[in-house]
């Protein structure tokens, strides 16, 4: 039986990828390797935890000995690497944590994979899941293509850029078969409520302020998470070795317009008067080094692999909001403890 390890499978995107792979590939053994940091939650994949082709491995990718032992024991044919510290604001407060997990952690996986297969990489694959933030910030015009130079601005994006470079370097230097994708902002069920959309949904439900950074005129390109999981499946199975693919939603929104749309939909769903939630909008101190605009040109993956988003933003947002409204226990459980401390600290300094 083929063995695939998915790192970060208890996180937001990873949980959708694990679910898809476990359900779609019953003849493949899927290992979910995750340290269960504040962002990892086994509740996210409860529905597939008893499937015969699923195994959970609690492990920290920063621990080289543990990672080498696991690769030696299970002899994974394929790696889908999603484990990361993923929140830009946290990276501004603690950059080293991002170097440890995103750079050293990736190095440990690359080294373990290389040690296992270096004599014959035939049929093996290391897939590194990365972000569009490595390209830096766009002005009002233009799109990120696979040829855009790296120009990261935050400690998060710098650490992801470094990990991307190491993956490519292992491909060039050791002939390691890899694929790499750079994706735009995801949203959907199980999104951790420190990120814009789930944070604001949670705050609207609880009548708490909606902290919009700066003037709110920053632009992101939003993609429904299940469409990202489809793209990841496609690239893992059909992408060309040593290639990068950009993945995006063809769906740009200025933050303030997106927040207003969220408020309108939520007012309707919660039976509140029109305009109620908009009153919660509060402009706060900007994020340092805030990238103005991200937008992906996803022509390559569309032309070569036939991928495109399957849901419109309106459909995806509706499904996301409904999921959060129907899963308030999940929301409550993840918005306690460590997260609460982070939240208090993050927003106590805002004006
Ligand atoms: P997330 O923060 O929701 O989940 C990260 C997961 O990694 C968690 O389950 C956590 O427990 C695990 N993890 C963290 N440190 C670990 C360690 N040292 N060892 C083992 N496991 C560890 O992240 P996400 O938003 O699902 O992002 C997943 C990946 O996709 C990341 O690599 C991120 O850079 C990339 N990405 C995210 C987005 C997005 O919009 N969220 C967009 C493009 C790319
Ligand atoms: O582009 C892909 C990236 O998208 C991923 O690599 C990251 O892991 C992911 O976190 C996301 O990064 P962003 O910084 O774009 O996402 P975030 O949800 O943190 O912020 C989205 C926008 O909303 C950004 O312009 C900052 C703004 N914002 C965010 C928060 C949390 C606010 O105005 N207020 C907030 O409270």
C-alpha cells in the first residue's frame, strides 16, 4: 500500500486535504503528522478518524530525530507539507517561532525524505504548500505569476520564502522530485478565528468590535478552501516535477468591502436590522509592513491541469457563514485559553 504523509493535517487547510485524500484514496495509507499547536485541532477531522486508511502521528517537525525516526519507520512515498506557523500578526510578535517551524521544520522533512529515497527517487514526491505572500505586495495593477520575483515583507512570508528556496535547492542539488504551489487567501469551515473572515464572523455573532487595520483598503484574493484542496490533489498527482503552480480565486476584495458584505449577510441570517453589524466596524492601528494587494494569475494551473475554482465567492461565503453559525461549539472551544490571551494582547495595543 502506498503511504502518504500530510503535515499540518489538523489545521485549517490541512484538515480539508486529509479528508479529501482519506475519502478519495482508500488504497493509500494517509498519515496526518501534526504537533497540535494552538492552530491544530483533531475535531477538524473527527469524521474520518476511524477510517482504516487514516493514522494520526503527533509529532513536531522541528524535532529532527523524531522526524527521521518516523520516516524510517513508515517509509512515506509522498509528502504533502502544510504544517506551518501561518499568521502574519503572530510572526511580527515572534519571528523566531516562524523560522523554527517554517524553515527548520521544512529542512528536517527535506532531509528525512532525502535520506530515505536518495538512492532511488523514482515514484516519490515532496509537495511543498506555500503562499502568494512570498511575492511581496502589488500596486493597483498586475498579478503574481510563477515568474514574479520573491520579495517577502513580513517575518511570516520571509520564512515561507526561505522554505520555498530550500525545496527548490534540494531539487536542483540532490535531484529530489518536488512540486510547489503558492496560493492566495483561503476561507471556509474550520478557519481559525484569528484570521479576518472567521474572526469577524465570530465578533459579529458576539456583538464585538470589528478591528479593521488602517484604512481597510488592502486587497486580498479569496479562494474557498475546498477548491484549494482540489488543486492540491491535482498538483500532487498530475503536476510536473520541479514545477511551481500559482493557485488563486480570481476574486479580489478590498477588506472594507468584504467586511461590509459579511455584515449584510450576517444581519440577515441573525435576524438583525440592516446596518446593525456595520456599526461594529472599528478602524484600528495598521499592521506594520502591511502588504497592499495580493492577486494571483492562476493561468498555468488552469491551462496545464484544468483547475479552476468551483464555487463563486457568494456561494463560498454563504457556506462558510452557515458552517460557523451551525458550529458555535467549535468556535467557543477554539476561542478560549491560549487564543484568548493572544487576542487580548493583539488588540489591547490597537487605537
Ligand atoms: P493553520 O495555522 O490553520 O494550521 C497549521 C497546522 O500546522 C496546525 O494543525 C498546527 O498544529 C500544525 N503545526 C504548526 N507547527 C507545527 C510543527 N512545528 N510541527 C507539526 N505541526 C505543526 O494553517 P493553514 O492556514 O491551514 O495553512 C496551511 C499551510 O498553507 C501553511 O503552510 C500556509 O503557509 C499555507 N497557506 C495558507 C493560506 C491561508 O490562507 N490560510 C494560503 C496559502 C498558503
Ligand atoms: O495570502 C495568503 C495568506 O493569507 C496566507 O499565507 C496566510 O497564512 C493567511 O493568514 C493569509 O494572510 P493575510 O495576512 O492576508 O490574512 P489575514 O486574515 O490575517 O488578513 C487579511 C486582511 O485583513 C489583511 O489585509 C489584514 C486585514 N485584517 C486582518 C485581521 C486579522 C484586519 O483588517 N483586521 C484583522 O483583525
